[in-house]
């Protein structure tokens, strides 16, 4: 069902510092910041030959990653994103197997302009999983 790893998301306390580190220290190509109000985050993508790193920072007071950053002030890995061919079919299959899809269970449009959904970390070996339709 899942395809390739699309990205690893890291919450950072300062998006500018995080982007600069990947750009200047690691020599990676880094996108410009993009606000995603529906998800409550500002994101930057670090493009690598085999995947991407998504740097996340809270956008607004109600950001779902604010609590993560409070518990992990230095930041840390937030989620893994895998590609799927049919996100509706993937969601149905996961729910049928007892997994919880977060939110209302319906995909939202993600940072790449494609449908995404998240699987509860307690159902996925302690890791928040994002699925993105390719």
C-alpha cells in the first residue's frame, strides 16, 4: 500500500536557523518558507537526492505543533510521510484494520498541493505517519 518515503518532518524552534543550517552547513537546496494556515504550520523543504526533509514551525497560537515544541524545545522529528496511490483506499484499509485516522478522517490538501492524512502515532509504533497521494 505505501510507496516511497516522501519526507521526514522536523519541528524547529526557529525556521530561519534551521533552513540556514541545511543550506549553509549541509550544503542542501532549501525552499522558501510557505505558510499553511489550514495545518497551522510554516514549512520549508530541504531537497535531497532520495527524499526531502520538511522543517516545520508553528503558525499561529492554535498550531497543532505548539505542544510538541513545548515538550521538545530544541525541536525534533515530528512525522514520516509515505506516498500512496489512492488516499481514500488507503484510509479505508487502515480504518478496517483498526487504525485511527486523525481529524475528521478526510484528507486535506498538504504542502505539495496533494491530499494528505495522518495516522495516530499510538497505532503506528509510536510514530505519527502522514500519507500523501501521488
